[in-house]
């Protein structure tokens, strides 16, 4: 991705990489990371989970090698969560799912 940095956030094939729980804390910005190695046996969003009512902007990140048995290997949006992806790429960047919980 354009501007993806040298900082790698790695779930090491054992956990979700980023969890953005829903909260009225304002907008969350995630920018310039490689998000990789997220894995879940169940649930949603191995790379990143955007919780209910969370407002998240994800810019210039790469999603590589994130997988799970539920929704959204790269990213998942919980009900009423909101995310904007700009300049992101990688196979699992295209697998964002919205689930209803």
C-alpha cells in the first residue's frame, strides 16, 4: 500500500491483531501499518475488528495473511461500526465483512 510503513503488527497466527471496541471516544486513526498473522478459531475480524459504534479510519495499511473461521479474515465491522479504508491493499484487505450481532 502507498505509505505502508516498516511497522508490522503481527498476531503470530494466534490472535486478532487489532481490536477497536465500540465507544463514543471519537474517531480512531490507524495509518501506515502492515497487519499480518491474525487468526481466530471463531468470531470475526482476524486482522481488525471494528466494534459497534466505533468510527475508524484505516489509511495506507497492508493486510497480509489474516484468516479465521468466521467473518472477515482481514477486517470485520460489527453492527453499527463504521470504517473508511483508503490506500490499503493485500489479499485480505478485500475481505472486509459486516456482521450482525
